[in-house]
């Protein structure tokens, strides 16, 4: 710990599955901290035991973030060093920590991050991609029309998100309904573990696969950017109806939609003429 030894808070990445993925620097940071803030002390205790770390664990999760943050601020003012970990991966990435980091950053507390495993970067590094650009949405909303808003927002960008194995098929079917059966997706589950699996293809192909195969474990998905061939006519009609409700003319509607989604303007115009 020769570098950043003046830090008061360490954001420490832990393995997402394979315990061997923890770094030496992460182990040293956890040993040298006065307190380790963690999501679930039972889960974290198993990891710490493997590396001979006996630092005190204190629960820190989404239900007590605000109250714990106040406690940690007082401890830091007393000169204590705190390490923050999540159950797996990098804290503050769809895991607790943002409330604490914001509060401490605003107070000028020295924070450093011990990099390591992340399900997002692990996943995108092992699937085919046409572009470096991607967006990360964490866990999607559960309601279909709310998911539709997310999918529309990132229509032109590869979208990475987490999903529960209990809801994956439903979400994939929502993608099929919203973006069409040709929409491309990739699914990774149990990353870095013994039964690691990554699948990529059309959403219809992936649905068919998981309807006939075991679906469990931690899951990361990507909905690829639309190439416009996967935009269903029904989706275009829905957009036309919304614009007509705002009193846009057929000419304006064809211009707006063709520009936004790189579609044939005449095709959109003809569709608009038939929408009342």
C-alpha cells in the first residue's frame, strides 16, 4: 500500500465468481482498513476468510445507506480508514456506494478505487461488437412500457443491462415485441464460474434456446443497436400516432421519424397518411 496511503476510503472490487480474481492490492487494502462496509456480511465473510482477512465487517446496503453514511463520516473524522465492497464486482456499479461516495467527495475526503472484476467489462470483452460505444442501464424497470422507453432511448447504441434469471425470458419477449424478432441480443451468465455461458444471436433464437435449457445464475445482457431492419412497422405506427396527437402534419412526421431513425421518408409518409 505504498501508493495512495493517504486515502481514507477505498472502493474495492471483489470477484464476480472466481475467487482467484481478487488482486493483491485489494487484499492489502482490506487488511489495512479499520472497517469494511459490505452488502451482506455472510457473503463477504466467506471471501475474507479465504484470504486471512479479519477486519471488522459492517453492513452497508440500499436500506441503510443514508444512516450508515453519517456513521462513516464520523469515523473518518476520527482518522479511521474504511473499505467499501459489494457482494461481487465493483461497488457503485448497480451496487450500493453512490450515496457514500457523493457525501465524502463533497466533504473533500480522499477516496481511491482498487480496480478489479466487473461483470460489465468482463461481458463486453467477450462478445462480438461493431463499435466501442455502449450504454449501461443497470437493472431494467420491470414494466414493459418503461422498458420500451429505455430501448427507444438507446436505439442507436448497444445497451448493456443486468437481469434476473426469473425475468429474462419475459424481458427478451418484450424486446421481441418492441424491437422485432430480428433484434440482436447477447446473454452472459455465471461469468468466471465453472458453468460460464455466453450466447449471441437474434432475440428469437435466444428465447428458443433458454426455453429449452437451464437458466440460472447472475446474468448480463446486451441489446445491440438497431440497424433499422429490426424496427417493426407497428413501432413506427406507434410513433406516428404520438406525433399526430401533438398535431404534427404528415409531412413533418415523415421528416422527423425518417431523420431520427434513418428510415425511408416516403415510406413513413405513406404510413402516416393511413393513420387517423
